[in-house]
C-alpha cells in the first residue's frame, strides 16, 4: 500500500515539477529536476520534501524506520528488507544521515540510544556522549574578566570539540545486538558519498544562513564549492573524503577513528584551529569509551515510560514532567487549551529547576536520580501548582542530596541540528536514538569529510555561582549535560507501544513529554500528536510556537502571570506507535523526515 502511495506521490510530484519549471526557474525547480533525474534509479530515490509524508502518518505491518531525511530512511529500510535488525538499520541510517544531513549529527559527534530486545524482553541504554579532553578546565569558557564568552565565540573552532562518541557507541551496541556484517552496513553511505546526493531545501537554507562556515577554508569549500556560493537546492554533492573515511572504518573497525590516521587528523585540526584552538589529544581519543547504562523508568498512569539516565537530562526531566502532571486529570483538558498549556508550563518549570540544580555527568556528580523521579516527591512538588496563577520562577526541590550545586547557567539556545531515528524491526525489536554535533554544523571544523562537534558548549560556562560550584561545570574527561531524550513507553503487559525522540536542545524534553501526553491522555494518533503546536517552559518565559494556533492563548496566559514569548520551535520528532494492527510511524513536518516501512 505504501509503495502505491509513493508511486502516486511521485506522479503528483512530476506534475508539480513540470508546472514549476513552466512557471519559474527557481531553485525549487532545480531541486525537482534533480530529483526527477535521481528518481529513475528507484529504489534508491529519495522523496523530495514535497513528496514527504508531511503531517501524515505511515502504516506498516512488519518493520519501519523514521528519520530526518528520506535518503537515510530509505537506506535503513533497505537494511531491514535484507533481514537486518533494528541495530543494523540504525547504523546504516545514521551513516547516511552523516552525509545528507551533515549539519545535525555524525561520527564527529555523539548520542544516546535505547534498544528493546524483544526476545529477551530487555531494554538496554547506551551512552555515546562526548567527553571533555584531559586538558579541559572549568575556566575555559570565561573571558579575562571571568565572564562567560558569547556562545559562538566558544562554539566555532577547536575549543568546544569533545571526544566524539558516536562510533564507539554504535560499535558497542553492534557487538551486543548487531546481526548483518559490520562492513555491509557502511556500503549505502559509502556509495552515496561517492555518487553524490541532492542538497535538500533545509541544508541549502542552513548553509546560506550560516555566518561561520567561511571561518575555515575546508568547510567553506565543501559547502560552497569553487563558485563560493552555497550549494543550491538539488545540487549533487559528493563527499569522497567521507567515503574513504567510512571505507576504512568499515574494513578495519572503529579503532581507525580513535587510534589511526583519522585520530591524528582530528587532533591536528582541533589544536591548530584558528581561531580558537582546542585541547584534544591523541590519548583523549584513544581512551574514549561508550557506556552501557541502566535505563531510567517510571510509571505514568497505567504505563511505564523509560528514557536515558544522566549525563543527559532527557530521561529524568521528561519523567519528572510526566510525574508532575499525573495528579491532574489532563484527559479532560483539550490539547490546545489554556489550562493544559498552563499546567504543562508549571510542571516543566519545576522539572527544569531540578535539572539545572542536580543534573550533570553522574561519574563526577552525585545525582539523587531515584529521589528525583520518586512519585511522592513529585506529588508534593505538583501540589505547589496553582490552577489560577503562575508560580513565577520555580526553585529546585530538596531531596536530601549531598549535591549542593548551585543552579547552573541560563537557557541554552536551541539548535537547528541534532537528529532522531526510531526503528522497529521484523522481530519486534525497537530502537530509538538521538545523535548530535550540537549546534548546526557543530564547530564548523571539517576533517576527513565530517564535521566535528561543539558539544562542550553544553557545559555551564560559569563554574561557580555565588561561591557554590555548578554541577555541570567543565571538568577534564567529564561528559557535558545533554537534553537528548530517546524514550520508550510500555503498556501494562510490558510491551513497547511508543518509541520516540527529537532534536531541539533543551526544548527536546518539552516535545517528547507533550507527544507522550498527547498519545496517552488525549488519544491522538502519533502524527497528530507530533503536529500539535508546541509550547515549552524551561523555567523562564513561556515559549509558544510562532505561527501556530497556540499563540491565540497569549493574552490568557499573560493573565495567569506567564511571561510569553513567541518563537519557532523547530522540533524533529520521529516516532513509531506499535499496536495490534502494526506500526504507525510519524515524522515531524517541521523538518524533512519521513517514516518508511513495509
Ligand atoms: N547539544 C544538545 C544536547 O545534547 C542538542 C542540541 C540540539 O538538539 O539542537 O542536548
């Protein structure tokens, strides 16, 4: 059925292209032409953005991939068609994303992954977060007067590059659960890097908008070419350097990256970066380890919700928001109602106050995780929520911890980067993974065909506030606190029913929590849930998604005492709902993703 839909869409697409070409020689027409050319080589052709399942869900019976770019989702589905499992498909999907969505994620960055093994009925969590170099210190993002440097001053160049963790994490999960030969999983990305892919509208837009790519000649060349203009939509972009990098990792394993010639190139690029040389060393790379962690689960009404434990705040804070909402009969409130948004905002503020105070790398800071998601604790906190009045800024709760960390610094800017993949395979295994190079195009440093992250900017720049140390301050070999929140929901028979996650910096947590509430409490379909207008409160102003119906609530929310701001809230939620009739995949219409299955 999906194939018929795809063919029909393709026909419509051709017709639209013809009309567009007739009407204009715009860049859109160029993209259409590019796709038309590419689409002759089915099944490798991607959907163009106007072919995507924008706002519509996909249904499949056997298996499904949902990811931020059609090329990547198609490559992942192909692996599943060949009998690969969810881990195999995730590796291929991610490597293709590295090529076609280079601004968001890749082997120069890190991520977090949850894998549900159906046969053993076990959930596993993997941490591939970047680490700070051994030479990092808590003052590295302060100026001479001791003030935090502006974000882009820290982000661009070598200083904020953490040791990339993605490949070690993929290697670890592959060793534990992979099925097809490692080498085979790299072939689609290698082939596509050699043959080229068509630059999407989103990639073109981000290249055009970015002020920092030109800082580094190699990066400028790759994204602008010899004409020194951003590659237009539909331009066929090849990446022979990435192809050769991936080939050597496919053949010789991940050690190529952490010990071999690639490691040397990474270290040289980071240390010689001008401006902003970094402190990464060969031994930092050689010592990097991905970590198997214990998934963090808590009940939500009749369900069990599981996420990643720290160093990401994604799991704890999502579970806290849900726990804080539980005492309220949210099912009775319409999704976009004033009261629903008010309650959600108040619960979020309480959760984000705890996040800022307690959460950081658990190998460096003593975090009272169990107490923070304890139902009694959350019920007491929820009792401070007033239906008629905003509480203003929330304070962290007291859970008797030894951690006396002061609240860490301010709201972090949300990015246009990061990517989320969700996969269910034929055997019923489920995988949900968020990966990132932090800011769009990361540090802007490109080496061996991929971009290096700027993930160390996720540390608090100020190590002390009012004489008290901040939990998330920079320390050597520490992992910066993340917001990434790959999440799964289980029913009372312990069957996975939703797997999801999103990019979006700290607002990831709001997107994930609201989508869960929308499906479980408001009984919306997964795609309808993703399409809902967003709102988020990170314990500051209440942010409403610009250009959506939710902005009509502004006057009412002001009356309740909220300070409201309107902003684009650029989520990229990729989710799969699993029920008795099969799999329903959702892809966020705010980005270029698609859900594909058979
Ligand atoms: N660096 C962020 C994190 O780890 C992700 C950035 C984004 O989603 O844009 O939480």
